[in-house]
C-alpha cells in the first residue's frame, strides 16, 4: 500500500503527466500527418524525461562531482589556508541577506574544517548588483556565528565569477607568501574551479575539498525511473558546469 501511495504521489507531483501528454499529442500529430510538430513534441517529451529523472542526470552529475574525491585528513592538516568560493545569496528574506542553498553547505563545511584545524579563511565573492551586500561579507557573518574567529577571516569583495575569484585571491596569497591552499566549493563546481585556479595560480599547490554532493549512486529501483522536478535543478547545474568547462578550455 505504501509503495502504491508513493508511486501515485510521485507521479502526480512530477513532470510525468506533462511528459505523457506531450508524448501522446506528438504521436497523435504523426498519425494526423503533422510530422514536424509531432516530432518536436516527442523530442521535447524525451528531453524533459531525461532532464528530470535520475536514470540520466544522476549518472552525468555523479561523474562530474567525482572528478575529485573528499579531502583526506592529511591534506586537511597540510593546507596553509582555506579558500571558500561564493555561490550566491538570497536577498528577499525577512532575516536580511542569507547564503544561497548551495553555498550554505560550503560554509558549514568550512566551519567544520576550521574547528579541526584552525587557519585563515579567504572568502571570495563580490556583489552581483550595485549597492548590495557582497557574498563574502554575508558568508563571513555566517562563519562567525558558527564559531570562527573574525580575525581569521579575510574577505575579497570585488570578484563576479570564478575566474575573478582566482585572480583576486592570487593577489592576497602573493602578499602573504602563501604557497598551499585548500579550495572549498560544491562538488559540481570543483572541476571548473580547479582548472581556473591552476591556470591562474602558478607555484601554488591547490588542494580540492569538494562538498555538497548531489548525485546519488543508490541501486536503481522502480522509483529511480520516475521523473522529479528537483532533478531539473541538477540538470541545470550539470549543463551550466559542462558549458563552463568547455568555454574555459577553449579560452585558455
């Protein structure tokens, strides 16, 4: 009974009804000799299914996220400083500006690492809009609330993207003679971040510390094939990072 209820709820609260309707209308158009519109609708339904089901997107995202493994205790102790990358803030809350969902996990991981091995934390992330609080200042406030000493936090508030993160952080590292950093960002963002930081930070050892893994490697079951709306976010992240990786490889 539980499985039946779960199937019904997942099916109704998912893109599945839309996919089925698009598919049936598309097939119907083919029979009515409206080949172009029929094929377009069928292709859209297939695309929507692949983008919203674990059977496709989790495999793609898993490969991307596991480009680098979780940081080892040895490397965590070895790094001279932590570098925390920005990932957005939410400005429309009654509590003021807060970290976005993805960077919130990065912040918690940074605080966790800091409690094990206290060292300076460089936060990189400016403001996407003028006259708006920077990402790094919002993150710094959260880290302090989690027990990080404010004197151990250095904020960089000018960068707008990952490439600028690397360039501005490079200046800070050179001023302080730092040759070894622990780079903290979401697992889906780590491959592109490592490529950019390694290109820009000559002579600096960059130790990846991916967190916030989203893709599941659970054994496939019936529900694995049911499309879900939250998988569209995974697809968006995977597509953005894939395009970003291609762009930076062509550019550099």
